[in-house]
C-alpha cells in the first residue's frame, strides 16, 4: 500500500472566536480551518484536523517545496510512502522540514498527518485504532465540558447550569475576560463553583498570554509570584486544576510554582516533540500533562509522552478542543492508558468546526462518553460539508 495523494483542505466559515456575555454558548475558531486528507492506492483514506494558521499550513503541506532537504513540502515527502510505517515517515517529515520547522506550524501539520496515517493503519487492520495503540483498557471515560469564561456571574451561572442539564459532571472555563480584573475573576469562578456544587469538578484555564492581553499597553506575562497568587485563591473555590497559565517557555517557573501550589497544575498543549516533553515532564512542571494530538507531533509522539507520564507518576489528559476528529483520536488513545481520568469535550464548536465530522458521542447518566469500538475512530467526515466550505 502506498500514499498517492495528500490534500490540505482549507475551509472558510462565517463565525469568529468569541466568548459570550451570558449563558449562550461560546464559539471556537469559526472563520478558517484546515484538514488534511491522505489517500492510498488501495482506496483507504485518512483524515486529520490541524489547529494552526490554516492558510500557512496549507502551503506547508501542499507546497511547492524547495529542492534542498530541510525545505521540502510535507506532501511531497509523503507520496509513494507506505502509510503504515508511521515512525519512519515521522522522522522523514521532521528532517525534510528541519530548516523551517522542528516546532510550531510544521509540527502541527505533521501531527495531523501522523493522526491520519494511524487511522489508515487501523482501517487496513480492520480494527479500532486503540487496538494498534496497545489495546483498550476501558470502554468509557468521564468527559468535561470545555468552554470559555462568560463576562458576568449571571452568565457563568446560566452556562454552568446548562452543562449540568446536559449531564456533565465536570466543566472547564477558560480565557474570555479572565485576567483583566482579579475581583471580577473571583466573582466568575465563585459563580461557577456555587452553581456546580461541591461534587462536580471545576477547572480553570486562565490562558498564558500576558496579563491584560486584550490591552497591548499592559503587556506583561505573569510572574512567579502572580502565578502562585492565582493558584492560592483558586484553591479557595476547590478548583481541580489550573491550566496552561504560565509562559510556555518558562519550564522553571512551572516547576517552582508547582512545588508551592495548593491546586494541581496542568499544561502541555504548547509542548511538542518527545524531546520537549521529556524536558517539561522531567523538570517537574506539572501534575497533569496535556499533549494535544494536533500539536504535539501526533499519536506517534503521544505514545512516548504516555510512557513518560507513567514513569513520572503524573496524570495524562489530552487537550482536545477542535473538531470531532481530534476527539475521536483522543478517545482511542486515552482508552489504552493505565489511568485516564478525563477527556476534554469541546462544547463550543463553531458551525465550521462542528460541521466537519459526525460522531456518535453521547453522555451517559454518569457523565461518561462511550469510546467507539468500530474500525478506525468511529468518526465520519462530512465530505459534502467539506466541499461546500472549501476555498483552495
């Protein structure tokens, strides 16, 4: 079996990323989205979604590349390859894009490609993806609703009640207006905790962008003391973890804050490649590592991260805030781990990200998602929707 076509598909929507004022749902990126389609000579097709600057990623995959090694377009490097040889292909793509890649957008494109190749491997084997990743150890996993902060306490209460009514027993609020005013931040978190009650999990993602990121004149990343202060007052509201709230290059600050923090630290969506995860986990940065399969280097890297997390004695919860393709890949991966306490479920999908793929995901009475046990990942791309929104 050989790869015969690699198609980066650029999609255009009519919504923009926005945190709402009241209880109505927030919206993730609804203006642009890139997905990749990999076709083999046997007719098998793999799909991957990419969270990055979509227009630039299309060029990195689709080319044209240059003649010299290190400046190749990723699609050119894939043609003629055996899609089941994922490790060899990963290394080929890494070396082939080394002068403009190694992190950032190139790795994000490689991540989507790697996930798509694993899907092809599962289809070729006639098995669920989990069977190729080590075998499933669970049939379901507790899901948390992942959304944005609302601007008012009333909006937070309405939103939290809405997620409870849908059956979620855990909710994460992030970004939005958080970080602009500590007094208001406290009111928003208090409203969420009061509504969710003492037994449901509440997580907070303040964002790592500088404090006052919406006001450039106040550009200032959180210091170690500011980060610890944030953890201390969030602990008053029994927050389960605080997520990705320190500059992603400051591994040492993460480690220092973790030693004193009364709440768990979670991060990793900004980390990529096994080498970077090895340093991040090795320095004691977090209690919960969060590889994003569309950013970290794909499933090939995530498998190594899982081994590192188990050795370090920390939890692994994937970051999965994109389309159902990412949710599907994440569920299959998480099903194989010895411990998998939660899965992130994006309740804020735009019309664009929500329309790309269809999935049978439904919460049970205890707030758990069943993990599909069908061939591949149990998610189907809506090709009519894709063609209707394609612009390249």
